[in-house]
C-alpha cells in the first residue's frame, strides 16, 4: 500500500538550518501493518504475547478494529492474546483496571509480560493516566512495543467517563521510559482510513515546535457568515461559541522498551 503522498511543511520558528520537515500521507491500516512487522522482527520465530487494554466490545465502537482477529490473522493461532478491561463483557479475558496497584494488576495477569501492548481510546477515560502509563511500561518485556492512541480533540464521550485530552508531547511525557519509534495523526470517521505522519529524515520529529504543523493541517477558521451557515445546517441546534474548529483527531504513538 503506497502512502497518500507527502508535502513539505513550514519550519517551526527558530529551528535553525535542518533537513526538511515533511507531512507524509498514510493510513491506519498501513500503520498497523508496519506495527506488526516491528513485532514480528522483535519476536523472531517465537509466537508473540499481546495485551489489549480496554478490550471490551461496545456498540459505540463500530469503527474500532478487532485486534484479536488481526493478531490471529498475522501471527496465527499460536499467538497469545489477552483482552483486559475494567468491566466484564465481550472480548474480555481479564477484568482489571489498568490504573490498579502494580502487584494487583500483575497478579491478575499471572505476572506475565507482553511483546505488544495495545491501548486505543483508553487513556482519556482513565482516572490516573500516569499510573496507567507506568503499568503499561511494566507489562512490556524488554524489547516490547506499546501502541497508544488517544484523543487530542473529540466531543465528550462518557463510556464510562471522559476526563482527559493528550497531545503527542503529552504522550511522550507519560511514557518517558519508552523510546518513540513512530507517530501519526488520524481521524475517527467510519470509512475514512487516512492518517498523517510529521517526520524529518524518515523519523518522527519530536521537537515540540513541530506540533505547530498541526494547526496548518487540521484547523479550520470560518468567517462569521460561513460559521452561521454551518451551524444552521446541523440537524439539532448548535451554540455559536467559536469560529475556529478542529476535527475529531487522535494522536498515535508506537514506542519500544529498551
């Protein structure tokens, strides 16, 4: 699968002479393929152990991938997959809160470590995201990989509740013991599988100033009349509090435990 294309981005102010910052078009499907490639390289001929945090299947998650099936398709039936969730339900193997005391959580998981930990759309719903991040780091074996995706901009969605929003810089701060390997932005619309990486020399640009690219990529600023027209076309009433909008946007980070 080829990327959707790439384009140069404006240099952050004061960055000095450096190679060109680029915005590279991709897709979530392609990024998952590359994630699994990385896991396969890490485990070699051994079957991987995979943990999904927040695995419970909900009707509202119609656009969420079935990670158990994806892992089985890529690695075969020998792959060991564990679905972890704070509540029992479909696709849950272990009922436990990722924010639990490490000993409690380790006991629930038989003190096992994992080659891949997947946490998508979970951190914004946890009461203690820093504690969750520490536990994910502990649950990774040396050389293990974490894939974390969480909301940067999204409407309130309480399932069971909704507390936080994170930038890529925020994720790096939370997972400070891991080495960032890949980052990308994606949306949340059903049927629109597009994503974008911001990188330099083929690697994620981790300078916080590179985050200014996001404004040029995604932010919409409408004049007063256009804004009124957009609000008037909505099925239910919307209150005119701003002329500046950001779409539903998720930040994604793939990071490794050295």
